[in-house]
RNA sequence: GCGCGCGUGGCGGAAUGGCAGACGCGCCAGACUUAGGAUCUGGUCCCGCAAGGGGUGGAGGUUCGAGUCCUCUCGCGCGCACCA
């Protein structure tokens, strides 16, 4: 393959233009108030040379963002450039459309792989990270993306993570006010009068912070030496490495994302994301509506009468089906439930099994107390993995206690079982085996009663295990009845009754948990927190950034202490305070990087408000300018006064589905906190989001080293060049689709670029060029400039047919780019090229417009040909990167005659030529006379003739 | 199990309810050539010499007309998974 002759000298063209763009800072994006240098093509295009335009004077903004990569040692794979190419094409298209485009790139460079290498080799993670970043930057630059490299960010740069730490302090100093539904400074937190001591006040405030300390059990991974977030645990194993994970209580920093559950859910309706992605976020948040119901624990051995009003006896449960309360035949607590300890202490657990307790309920233990102890021990020793694997067979034991159902006064046994989770709802359930699959399974195993309380609407459906809506039956108690009511009404009625008796209330629960934010690792942002006498305290802002100390050994200590605990001198402060030794998770830096791009060099602020408002689209709309009339971006929201309103937030964010919940939910959460605190001006960060589909290996399997089907972009670039690589990545199929790689496919688009090249250049002078290069390789760049234009290129006006070909191409490419249909846009460019190759005379003006259409896709080749096209006449009219996007003229698309298919009963029978101006009646007449249709009309009655103007005629006969 | 998405040539994929298979790959034939794994031209859904017939996972339905809309069904992919 490498012996084949190059289709065109991309190896000279591509570095040439990459150097040019770099030196000219062609893709620098300008903030409001910045001075635009004379001669910069953006300033020239918009008449702003040497000026300092305000937000209102700048053209409309377009913020197009890639998910920045974790720079791994392995370098780019072909999946990275897929999204990056799509956004680059859009960025170039929008520049041509007259927008001020912000298109930045950076590095999400904290993280586990660099740290694991440090553990293995003792090399500082900074060293490996820098090498990886340099390699990634080289690879990305070799693809010719139009990033504004002056805005490059790196999450491990102290000037960057200073602000990550600063944001953490804002979370630490804020609480969520449930009445305003916003984050507010702790100073607005009302302090209840019953708080007596300073310690009480302090504890109260600490309990309300958005960043707080928790002792709850966490997912501890001994192999990785760290705690993992729930999201990082898959089937009881670590997402990274697949190591076993166990539950272990540890002191951890948590972020109160649950306070934002409702807003994170509701605001999904305001953003333009794919339905499937929104659905994943909805599922993750997991809102469910129902009721909290108070059961009462019966305590024959205690002298007080049990009452739901007495907190010692109240047992609250959450249920989404309060209408099935009459069917509750037992209750279950999570084994770790703290109530159990209280009950044990208060004597609510009887000393002996109640008479008649079946042996299978006792777990073989002589007393309830012993049964509880044994079962709890058994659960604690199980890893999450075992819990999940054993999920098929539910287990549990009877506690010996009974509880009273508030709706009918019935006493039912209270169990503990690990199919009930402490962390959801109240950690306790009422079990309705008649109408809940899990309860049914459990009840069948332990022979607990199963009652029908819902009748399915379809009488043929068996009621046992029926979980849908129906009619309430057998649901009448001494004080309330819902029998006969349909499920929704039954829910409302019973909830209202419970509320009136103070036995329950309507309630909403979320699956979403607070975000476990600390890691027992080295290579992350240190917390801006110190501990004094066991109390945490914020470091003052002027002490940021908190830098990482130097270490010899990056391993965690065997007892789970983070590596930072080894840095004695760093941990111990002069005043006796001790630094927090956890670090932040990798998600922290990526939660806000899109904001840092807006003003990366600002030392005073996270982001300056003028830049933030301009780029996030909340600055006052620019004045209408006749010079700038950009096409509205895709998914444009309502217009203000006739011109497109700026999109709120990032206009387009492209990245992989692997971040569908984690990164995207965390970033939305931080953004909302910053919004509440007045630091940003939009409620959502990313207005439109698109997931690029995975690229599989040529064998249709996921690319992986072990399968040996990994494609390295560097190899493709050497062989075919960056333009061909970019083009192929987009030509494979729709951006969002999963699709297999095909190197043969690359050759196809490569040949297309070769045809474009030959459309523009003179064959004889190219042959000469090749001979010269072979003789004197060192002078190849010079010879490149001597290649002459194709002599067929003329300054004559285009024919109508030629103009039609171009304008059809403009129309298709424009519409396809607006809809992100890159594959069909490329096909339109191919159609134009194939057509233009046949023209003996090729009008220069048409070819020039074609290059504007081509340049977002194949920028290097387009720039080279653009320069060459006008070189004989003293150079190009303007820089291609800022040449205006051509508009298609509908009048140019009109044909004189149309070919109209004629159908009989919906089957194609003939095609007729008619003048474009033909009326419906003309069409009908011509169609009825169509020769090949005659045999199918003969002897038939014509019932109806459908004429689709300019499209088709269908004759219905009987 | 639940939720979401997708099924079209040998392959990747095109088709606002209106000529199914654009464009590309592969393949076949031809031209140029010392040569071709370069380039150019033509062909390429299936059956049929043709006329014609059949065809978008399968079965129904709506419509003058269905790859597209509706119902059922099968297959594949992704996500969640004891969340009460």
C-alpha cells in the first residue's frame, strides 16, 4: 500500500497550512473588549481591524465544545477525532457564516492511569502527564483542527485547579434553601432557637453545607486503594480494572447533589439533548412519587402504649403504592438500619421467639437477638459483588417484632433482609407480596401471606404478582375504605386520609445519591481544607492554590490512608492544623473547564462576567448589522426582534455516551450552584449536546489491544493525510451511529480528494513537480508552488447547467451541515466534483465557491487550491478561513424541463418529459398519454388521477 | 425483567408519505499504458432473452401511493437493574 503513488502532495500541503494557521493565529477567538489586530482575517471580514469591540459590536458568538480528553500514554485512537472532526467542520462553517467562534481544547489530566504508573515506576505523575499531553497535542494538531490554542487549559495546572479548589470552597460555604430552591451563602441559613452551644450551631451549619463530611459506608476498592463513587462500581466491581469492591465505613467528603435532583430533572426539558440521553439522566435521578407511611412497632414487653406519635415506636416506610396498604403482610428493614440498634436497646425486640414462629423464619438462631446479629454479620461480610450475584435468592430473618398497619390496625411481622437498601427511601418497606414481584418472591420462600388488593382491569389477568393499575379490592378498614377505586384515585384517597390522621404524607424519592467527592489518591486536586481539633475549616482564598507535595511513594498506606498522609511536613501546618489528605475525583476538573476557556488567563476570577455573558449568550444582543447576517445555528431558539437570539450556554457540545450520566450530571450540578451564587448567567451549561457513536474495528468488534484491531490515526495520516482521515471519519455514516472502521473506505475519500486536486491543477506541471521532487526532495515545498492551474479553468461566466450543479451542492451542503449530516454533505461535494470533471471549461468563480464549501471538511487542500486559484492574478481575495459562506439561489436550481414518473395504481410505468411551467392539468394530460402506461390503462376505468406538482402522477384505475 | 434505539444490496450507508438502493467501497467489462494495486469510461438488488414480475427482518392495517405512519411479532445493540 505504501508503494502506491500519492493522490496529491498532502505531505507538503498539510504541514504548510498548519504552520500558517499557527503563525497567523487564524483561529484565535476574540473576547469583548480585546483589541483586534490589523490584518487578522476575522477583523478584516467584520470591519473591526484595530478596534476593541464590545459584546454588542462583535458578531454573534458560537461556542462549540469538545469533551476534552484524558491524555493517556497510548495516544489518540480513531474515536477521539470523530467528534473533534465534526466540531471542527461546524466551527469552520460558522466562521464562514459570520459568527465569532469559540472552539477550544484542553486536557483532563488528573487521574488514575498516570498515578498507577507512578506507583509502579516511582516517576512523578506530572512527568508522564506532560509527556502524554505533548503527544496528544501533536496528534491533534496534525489533524488541522481550528482550535484557539491560546485558550488551552490543563486541569493539573495550578492556575487552573486553584479555581477548582475555589469552587469547592463556594460549595463548602453554601447551603440549599428548600424554600427558594437555590444555593445560598451559609449566612442566610436560619438557626433554630433550640441550638444552645457553639458546637450545636457549628454542627447544624455543617449538616447543611453543599460540601459536607459523612461517615457513611463507602465503596472501598482494596486493589485500587481508594473509595469509588456508586457510578464507578459496576456489578460490585470497579469500573476501572474490574477489581472487587467492598463496603467500608470511612470519613468522606460528599457533595449535596440530591438537593438539585428536581431541578436537574426539570431543566432537562429546556435543553436540546437526544431523548435517549435525557432518559438516561432521568433514570439516574430516578424520581418516584408516593407516600411515606408511619407504621407502629408493637412492644408487648415495654410499659408505654405504642403510638405512631411516639418516635420510639414509629416505623416510616416509603411506598409508591399507598393504594396497596391493605395488602401489606409483613415489613422489612435494611439489615444496617439504625432503628434496629435502638429497638435492641429499648427492648422492642423480644427476648424469645414469639410462640408459633416457624423455624424457617429464625435463621436457625435460638433468639431474635441472635438471629439479627448473625444475619447482620453475614451481610456485612458480603461484598457488593456477592450481594448482586446472590440477588437471585433473597434472604432475611424475622426480628421477632410486630408492627401495626395504620389503615386496619393489623399486626404484621417485621423482618430484616438485604433486598431492602438502607440508602433508599427510609431504609424500610411495607411488603405487599400480592402486587410486588420482589415481595412475592420473598413471601413465597418464607411462606408469608399473600393478599389480593388490586383487581386488574382485564379479568383474564391473574392478580397474583400483578403490579399495574387496576381497581382496589379488599381495601376496607374500620376508618377508611378505598375498595372499588381505580389505582390513581385510590392512591390520592388513602394518602389524604393518612395525612389527615398524621399517619403519613405524600412524598417524593430519588435514586440519586449525594456525590462521594473524596479519593484516597495522590494525583488529584488537594482540598482547600484543614482540620483543627477534629473540625474542618476552609483555607482562606489567598492560600489557593493548595499544591501537591513531593512524595517518594505514591501508594496509599495499607490502612486506607491516602498517599498524601505520608507528606508529614505538608500535612502539619505551623498553627497545629492538619491538611485534608484526600484529593478530589477526576470529575472535579471537568465540571467547569468549559467556563475556564472563556477567559483562561484571568488570575482574579473564575471567569470574567463580560466574557461569560458574551460566550454563554446572555449579553445584550448585538445591534443588527447589514454586514453580518449569519444563518441561524441549528436548533435556534426563538428570535428576538427578527434576529437569532444567542443560544444560552454552549451552542454545541460533542462527546461520547460514556459520559451520559457522570460528567454531564456533575457539570450541570456545579453549573447550577454557580448560577445560584451569581457566578454564571445561565441555568444550564450545554444547550445542545450530541453523542458521537462508537467506532468499531474492521471486524465489527469493539477496538481493543487484546483483539488487535486498534487503528492508530498516526498510521492513517502518514498514508492518506489528515484531510482524507477527517473526511472518512465523517463519511462513514451518521455522527451518532455506531459504525465499523474500514481502511478501504479511507481510500475512497482519498481518491475523491485526488480528483479535486486534478480538477484544479495542470497534469503536465504536476508530472514535472513529481520528477523535480524525486531529484531534489529538499526543495519540494518550493516546487509545490510551481504547479500550474488546470488550463480548463477560465474566467467565463458559468452555463446555466454549471450554475445549477453548484447551487444544488450549496443547498445540500448547507442544509446538511445545519443538521449535522456530514456524510450526505460529503456525498454532495463528490457529486459536484464528478460533474465538474467533465466540464471542458471550468468557470473560476464556481470553483472558488466550491472551495468554500469544501474547506470545513478538507481545510488543508482547500487552502492550497484557494491560494493557487488566484495566484496568477496576484493572490487570493481573502483568507479562506473567513471567506463568506455562499448562499444558494433558488432561481439557479430551476430546470427547463422536468422528468415526471407516471404510476398506474402506484406502480411505476413510464417517465414523461414536461416543461417546468406545466400545470397540473398539463401533467395529467401528458401522463394519460404516456406510451408505456397505455397497456395498463386499456380497458380500465380511470377512477382518479393524483398529480403531485413537479413530482409525480399516479393514475388509479379499476 | 424494565427503559431507549436500530433492522434497507456482497459491505458502509442514501431516500419532507411520492421513481428504493444517492454517495462511497468491492466486483465485472473496456480505454490509456512496458506495467497497473495509478487514472479514465461503462456496468453492478433478485428472477427473466425480453415483456414483465418480485424486493427495505416477518404478519396484518391505514392510504391513490408505505422503507417511512399504526398494531402485533422476531432479531440485534445500548442503558438501568432488588430503587419499594
